[in-house]
């Protein structure tokens, strides 16, 4: 490669993935979710139609919470190397984690959104295979009006896998497609805020 030019990153984003949880851990968490859902079918207000949402706190999920922390640390380490502004701005700051539950009925979806106040967003899939893809869109092309031959203007699509944890920069617009299956999509969503 010629050395008469430089390549400088403008904007980059990634998602980080990790498969985790034993069959027993996933089964226990799923049962807790179902038990809470049976006793609180209304859930939180302002959810997507057909989606039950709750901020219930589960017992015995340290394995999952620790994995969210570990993956967050990997993401911070990665972005600190390639984004000096990010690296400088996060020094000596506290990281706050939060989570909530989503259970999406067949035929439901989660509308396009982002987590503007958070640093990272994430999801852990408990029962999700075949229940609709997770779609990431470049915010510069949400209206699908960029030149079709430009780099990085196309969406990224993830087919959820049970037992998979994903984490990404929270500013990325994302949505969940309609659940075409006859089963509920069950997941826990995470927000990570560096403050």
C-alpha cells in the first residue's frame, strides 16, 4: 500500500456478541419471567402494542449481569483505542446499568428507536429464535435517501439466537421486526450509561 495518504476513522459502530447461560440458568430465568408476567399482565405503560414490558428484578442472574459488565468493558476498551474523544471523556466516570423485560406476542414488533440518553444498549435473548430480526440502521440513512452506492448506508440485520447477549452504541437506531412465529419473543434489554 502506498504511504502517500492517510486513512482516518470518521464514524464507526459495531455490536459485540457473546453466547452465555447454561440450559438450567436460561430455563430458571424464563420461568421467573413467565411467573411475573402471569401476575402483572398489564406491564409498563407506553410499550409497543403486543409487548409486555416490566422492570422486575430477577434473582440468581449474577451470571448475566456480570457478562453485561464484561462485554461493556470490552466495548469501552475497543472504542477507547479508536476514538480519543470518547477515551478522554469517560475517564473517572461511573457506569450505571439498568434492565427491563420484553415479552412480545406473535404479530407484535418493536418500533424504530434509539436510547439517546445511554452510552450502550443491549439485549439478552431467552426465547427469540424465529421471532423476528433485530435491524440496525445508519442514522444518516433512516429515510433511505442516501446514494445507494455509498459505504455503510445499508442496514445490518441480526437473527436472534437463544442465549445470545448483544451490546452496541445506544445512538444507533434499531427496531425488531414483526414476530411471525406462534411463540412469544422473550428477552431482557439493557441500558448502560457512563455518567
